[in-house]
C-alpha cells in the first residue's frame, strides 16, 4: 500500500489530450463553453476544437413560439460553437418583439442579434432534418379591401435561427437612423461614417469585409445603397433584405432595441458589419465572403429616355413620359406600355414589369470631395394613362435612360443553372487547392445565406427548392439558411442585366427584384 501522504493525481488530469479533444468536440455549445473554463490546458484543447469558422442554422414549425425557439436554439447549439452573431427570422403569426426577447435571452446579451419578419424562410427542419423553402400563406376575402388579410395559423408559425462563429473577425450591429418628425430624412452619411469608424478601429481599413442589412419598406434603400456602394471599397460584400420589419440587439451594451432609438430617431435599417481583426491570434486563417446573383428578369423592348418626370414623395410614386432613345417625339405612358406588350406578345402571361433606370449622380459622404456614380435602379411599373407611365419610388430625373424588364421563370431557371455552374467551378478550385502544395489555395466553403424574392419560390417555378438547389447541389452537407424578401440587396455582378463588358464595370446595381442573392462564406487556413 502506498504511503498515505503521497498525493495521487486527479482522475480528470489523467485524461489524455487526444481523448479530451474527442470528448469536448462532441459536447453541445453550453457544455463546451463550461469545459473551456476548467483549466488552461482544457481551454487550449477547446480552442483547437473550434479553430475554424462555423455556421449553424435550423428551422422550427412548432405552433408554440416558446417551443419553436427552444427547438432551434437547441439544434444550432447542439455542437461546439461560440456565437459571434445571430439572425432570427419568424413567421407573421408570431410576435416579433417577443421572439427577439426569447432569442436574445437564450443566446446571451453579448451576442449581436437581428430578428426580422421576412416573407418566408429557407432552411433545414430542426426535427425532421428536411430542407424546406416555405413562403407564408396570406389570403384576402374576395375583393373586400375592408377585410384584413387572413393568416393561416398552421402555415405561418415558423422560425429560423442562424448563428455564426467567425474567428479573426469582429461583428457589430449599426442602425441606419431616420427622424421621427420627418421620416424622409434618413441619416445615410452618419450610417456610412459609423460603419467606417467601426471597421477602422478593428482592421485599420475604412471598408469592412461584409455587411448584411435588414430594412423596412420606407427606408429609401435605393439612395442608401447607392451611397454605400460609392463609399465602400469594391471588396466589401453587401447582401440583405430591404423589405421587412426587424428588431436588433445593441452590441455596444447588450441592450435589446426595437426600431425606436430615442425620442428624435428611429431605425430605418440595421446592419451586421464584419471587419477583419488586425489583432487576430496567430494561426487564424482568413474568412472570405462571396456574393452571387441569380436573376429572374428578362429585358424587353428598346431603350427609352425619361422626357418629363413628376414625383409624388408622399406616395413614393413617379409619373413620367418618355421617348425612344434617338427620337425627339414624346410618348405617353399608355403608348409606351402598349409597345412593350406588343414586343412581348403572348410569351408570358400576367408578367410583372419593371423599368431599369440608369442613373449618373453626384455622390459624397459628409464634407468629402464630390464624385460620380452610375447605377442601375429598378422601379416597378404600376400603371399608365393617356399621359403618364406610373412607377414606384422616386429618384428618376429627366434624361435618365431606361429599359423595361419583366419577371420570367424561364430566365430564372437559366440563371440558376449558370449560378450552379459557377458554384461548381468555385467548389472544384477549392478542392484542388486543398490538395495543393504549401502556400496554395486551401479555401473551403463552410456556410451560405440566401436572400430570394418573395415572388419566386414554388409558385413561380412550378417545382420546390429551385432557389436553394445551386448551393445544396454543389456544397452538400454545408449549412444554408435564407429568407424570402421584399427586396434583395446584393452588391456585385451586373452580368444578368447588361451585355457589354464596359457597362459591367461602370454601371452598378445593389438592389434587385425577382432575384436570388447568395452569400457564400469560405475559409482559407
């Protein structure tokens, strides 16, 4: 028998490092966090387990909000992860503020959270593991505008939660403010400045790596995106939803906010801002963001020029007349639209029309030197009479050129196939890089987000899960979560809209319609 005064090592210290790594890698997130606090050696092992970025997402269709939140939180935290940000998307039969409070309570006050109510959700069921694209079912009584929409309870009680862990990056929420007394005054310059200041403080660079935005319909996002596009470097990826209600957690003090910021201002939009940490630990690789656009618009008819323009700011409408490019004859709205219908023929039944307006505008931030930006902005065609063409939103000027576009499922399917091919090439280059020599490209895709138009989906394509298929087919097993949007934010490639290479370089488009915008997240060790 050994002497009683000899101290035996604790059983916990006898666990080998390999065995400990195996054990903690199987723990749910909360237990994993506790394990990291046991000792310095355990903390180092946990850091090695969670050394790469991670995206986790889950949906629940439980009729109880409390149970639905429990299901998605348990699923996304079922494996080791340290949430750096979270996006929660809920159905219209759930209360937005209550859902936001439940999510922030579960994840903790230090995790930046944005909760929004989109037009549908895209993701994997936490219980069945089935991948679904679900749009809300909203009906109205026959042409009775006094009767409110009917929301089928079973179809509209759903929630999706996405959480991300991004070592080497810092994430915060930054609101875009507008005045309470005059909602037309949106503080875009302050928004841009706040983003620049955060990015500079973290990375030393004024432009962040990526921005994910959520805004309401009244935020005037065309002008906002034009200025953001002008102010940020070409490498900054911007995606999001420009047509939803939202709540967000203030990352600076952990407080939960609705849209009201103070007595003078409310939030018109909110952004997750992702900046590279210049003080990131040694050995942490590079997380990269890539935006890819799949369009569902097809051009029709000639190019026109706005001949006269009348804006109705209160109704967010524009009345205009036009003339064909190269002609001096003004054409009324009815004639213009008849020409477009004649050009289209009977190829498409009940098309939704837009005009894509090319705008060259002066732009500056604060007191900076004024520059120019050329952008393509889409305005929905609302109607016509014997004098004017009526389109949604404002911002068109006399002399601006435009073309008509219409929603087209055939174009959308073709574009989805092209996007799938692009992702296949992206994936193949990553796989080749992973086996390359030292210093080669070792990029790996670890997650994706999808923002797709509420006009798409199964009713548009005639078959389910078309929007998500390019990602799912090329990156099987990789997390994808998304929403159906009231307006898709996506900064980048204009190939679906213009054919000339010089146009693609000089004309920018950040706010899309009838499109699907993918955000692909990859990691290079």
